[in-house]
């Protein structure tokens, strides 16, 4: 015979003096089997109105409103009723506290923002899936101002007439690149599409086979050509293209000679390509413009900070390119945008195309882009003020020190199931910029305890999923039977918050 067990049960109670139902908690001692007494039936479920009038729902009603709380409570009661009919509903599940906890948790999850901040510990600085470049403080302040006050987006303050939104950033772009004119659209893919649709519809565009790139999201140069109404003329081979290939391809229908930045890959070995200056020299006698899709589009010489050289927009314009397209949220370090800079007459034609309005940017993009561009006027302080550049040039010693501080915190949270150590690793720039270059970094390496490979993949997958499920998700990467948390993108101001998230794993 089992020992008597204390059972908490909630049942119907007498009316209050005001005539309202009241629910009171009673405790009974019984010698019946605990398993029988622990179950509740459908008759034990309280009404919606009774529960809503209880103190446990006051906070939820204040935060989410009666409509949402009532709907969530009805869903929970339906689930409890189904469990009761199946003989699986416990009395602990039908207390006011239990209802309040479940409903509040469901409402919190339902109202959680879909776009959430995360810790990028992948080792990829410009991670496309995590939003690429982080904006500097000056850009954040500018966006906040644009969000909360009217602005002269298309209003000329000097004349009092209608203005052109491109004028907010075009002078800066021309100053920084040496171009005659500039325009801005949603992203670089849009810039390429608009350029081709304007200048090459029903005409030919010459591109080397070694530059027919496909970037993430199935952005393919041949497909963009097709949708722009242009005819692609491929020249050379995958690994070798010569000046003569460009000369022989020029005809009466040639609209552009185009060069494309080889994002996400690099052709090595027995190779030959024709640089922008050579292509421009070939095109000039025929009056054919040269367009360059530069992709990442840096405005600074990265080698001055110890980074690998990446061709700048200024160098491309100086080499003779008539038009250059590039991104705003890659090496430039700004918001998502696509810039087209170059000859004034060609930019004027592009801005008149109907697609320009469809692809134009809004005030928030321009509000973020202008202060980022202004930072390039002061290259001496750029590394301090431009977030992307600061992350790319972080000292390995700083990251190693962070790893040494964080390793014991994570180890304490994971217990004996995993081994955690501070370890050297390699980062990458990301988003197609310098695809084969790596940056020495430091972070945390986690492996399942025991050292064996059997089942380690599942154990690492569980841990990786648990890190993603944290209130402030932590995103790492798994390779070589190890979960790597690269600290390159962890700013000093965020270290304490990451420590708190590691502590959350204990729960």
C-alpha cells in the first residue's frame, strides 16, 4: 500500500457575498494511489471568465490586452480538455498558476519579433544571412532622426521646389570616387539590372566566361542579362581571356563591354584576364562604354590596415570605367544599397528609366548612407568609427583575452557533457569580398566530453540548437567535429551580455 499523498485540487466553491464564484485551494490527505489522485478530468477545468479575473493574469492582460489573452487561454483550455479526455491531464496542470505560466509563455513567444538581434560568432564578418555590415553610431543616430521627424527627402531647401533624393548622397559619392555622377538603388543586383535595362536592351553585352558569376540567392549574370532584355556575348574561356577576345566581339549591336568582380571564388593556375584599363582602351575607339560590376565596392585602400588589397571604386574609375556598380552593405560598411557611379550622360539616362522609381531607396537608407560616406572624408579615424573596418582589423590578442574570460563561464554552464577551450581559428570577410583570404582570429572550441566521434555530431547539433534558442541567440558553426564560436565580431560592450546568455544554458 502506498503512503498517503498530499493532493492539491481545485474545485467549485460556494458563492461569494457578492454572488460571484470563488476558487479556493484545498489540500486533502488520502490513501488512494498517487497516480489516480494526480489526474484531473474535464469537469475540473475552470471557466475562461473565472481565470481572467485572477491575479495571475493581471500582468498578461496589461501587456497583451484582453483579446489576445482570452484567445490564448481558450487554446490552452482546449488542449487541457483533450488531455483530460485522453486520461493524461494532471491536477498540477489546472492550477491558476499553471494556466498563467503557460498562457504568458505562449503570448511571449507569439509576440516576439521575427527580426531579432543575434551574436554573430560564425567567423564571417559580413554574413549575408545575418545582415552583413553593422552601421556605425553616426548612421544609427541619423536613421533615428529620420524615423521621428519630417525630412527634405525630395524637397530643395534652397529653391523651395521639388528636389531629387539622389542629391542627398550623389555629391559625396562623386567626391569619394572621382565619378561625374551617381545614383542609388536598393542593392547591387538592382543596380546591374537597371544599368543593363537602360543601356543594353535588345543589344549585346560582352562578358568574359571567367566572370559569369553566380552569387548567393541565385543571382546569375546571364539571368540578369535576360531579364534586362540584353543579349549576352561570352568571350574567352573559363580560365583565360585575352584582349583580342574583346576586340573581335565588338560589333554594331554592342552596347557595353562589361567586367564582373568574381565574388565567392577565385580562378588560379593557368589564367589570363584583361584589366579594366586594357578593356577601356579597346572600347574607346568604338565609342562603347565599359561597365564594371565591382560587387563589394570598397572606398578605402585596405592594405594600409594590414588587410589584403581589394580594388577600390576610385581605382576602377581612374582606370577608365564609364560606369561602376557596387554594394553599400559590404566593405563600404553601410546599409543595403546599390550604387551606380560614372559618366554624367549615362547616369542621366539611367535615372530616367521607369525601373529607377521601382528600385529607388527610401529615406532610412539614405539617412544611413550619408553619414557612412562622410566618414571616408577622414581616413585617419575611419578604423575607429566604421564598425565593419574595426571588426576586420581587431587585434588577435584582444579576442584571445575575451576567449580566456568566457571559456570558464561556458564550461560551467555546459557541465561535464562538453569540453570548452580557448582556441585560435580563422575568420573570413564574407559576402564575396576577398573570398579566399582569411583573418587570424580567436574564440571558443567546444567538443563533446570523452573525445570519441561516435554520437558527437548529434551532441554538437543539440548544443548548437540550444545556443540558437537562447533569448539572445548565439550563432556559431560546426566543422571538424567541433562547435566553433569565433569572437571576432564580439564587441567589448557585448561581452557581459554573452556571458549572461551562456549562463542561460543551465536552464
